[in-house]
C-alpha cells in the first residue's frame, strides 16, 4: 500500500499534532494508515528490552513494564501519545541526564516510501 499510493498519512489513535498534515480527511488523495491496531508490547526480561509496535501508547508501555516488575528511567508528561509518534518526532524527555524517549531505542523496523522494510 505504501509503495503504490501517491502519499500516505499515518493517523494514530491519539494525535498530539494540531496541524492538518497529521489528520486524515476526505480530500486527501492517498492512503490513510491507522496505528490503532499496532499496539503489541513484548518485554524481554533476559535482555531488559521492550518491543513495542508504533501504535502503542507511552502509558501502555509503562503499564506493561510495571506488570513485569520493570520501569523506564523516566516518564513523559503526555503518556497518551504513541511510541511511534514520540520516536519519529524526537519528543519527550526530561533533560540531558536521560535524553529523549527516542534515545532509549536500540533498534527498529521502518517501512520507507518505496514500501521496502528497513531494520
């Protein structure tokens, strides 16, 4: 779908953007991709890592970590945002000591404009 569409808009379940570029509308001549169902979270206790799909909210990650007896080094002010949005935008952190939420990422999978997948 990404490769065959003239443009793609990603619409998350909780948008923090007030710009129309982040919102789906009837006039958009391309594909609208919803992240609402991409919210799986897996915790690897052995390696101390979390794998979260782009639509998982920061809050849901905190809850999953708590249930596993783990936690992030810091929290963010807006936990209803998706992890995909936070990482893509490079937002949310608590200062120089801990960096941005995106600075905790150790790997990822990305679908790029031609539809290919990059690890």
